[in-house]
């Protein structure tokens, strides 16, 4: 069984080794996961997926949209993977208050940051390489059909500036 602390330790170790590059982090994560048995890889996948689903929120999507100058459905999916890859402190802080990302993020390079698509596939890739088969259903609650919370008009600068004053001051378009 992989517990939550071990999950975050893996995320932190790979992020630090990759010096913040999400694609490199994903490659390192696959390498690390290949050292475990398939059940541990599935445990990791469950931890990842549960956090990914928890982050499916309108307030976080608004913050992602502001950081990245807009965020489509896919872009927000990849942002949530990237956010998990930033580690427990940034992830939990962002869920507690999305505007706190202004303080939690040292830098944000919109060329490299905000897109953790490959991180979302790391456990699947490791499982497939270990077993030669596609990972089974994880047996956790499915993602909600709609983000939780109140929808936000991402096109309205006034709403974004009011809702995310710290992010607006630091990253306004």
C-alpha cells in the first residue's frame, strides 16, 4: 500500500530532480514507479486521480485561466495534473485559496508551466510497462460531470480582478 506521504514524496523527489520541467518530471516518475510492483503503481494512480478530481473546481479553473491567459477544458485538465506535480503545499494551498497561487509559485513560465499532461499518464505508462496490460479501473468515484462551485466568467476582467486580486496583480494579461 502506498500512503499519502509516500505519494507526495515521489511527486516532490521527481519535481526537484526535473528542476520543475513537467515533461522531465513525468519521465522520472515513470522510472521511479517501475521500481514498484503493479499494485503500488495502481495505489499511486488512485492518489493522483483522487486529487485530480478534487481540483475540478470553478474557482481553480478561474485561477488557471488567469495564469495561462485562458484555459480550455483540455488546458484545465493538464493544469490540474501540473498542479499535483507542484507538490502537497502548493496543491493544498491552491485548493484552500486559488488566489494564494500568487504567493505559492516562485515563478510561472507560461511556456513550460501549467501543462502537466504527461504527469497524468505516468502511472498508466508504468503499469503497462510492468505488466504488458492496460491499467484496470481504479475503483474510485468517477470525476464529476461539472466542476464544483459557482461558474465564473473567465472573459470578464473585472470579475477576475475582484476574485483573484493577488494573481491579478502579479499575472494580469
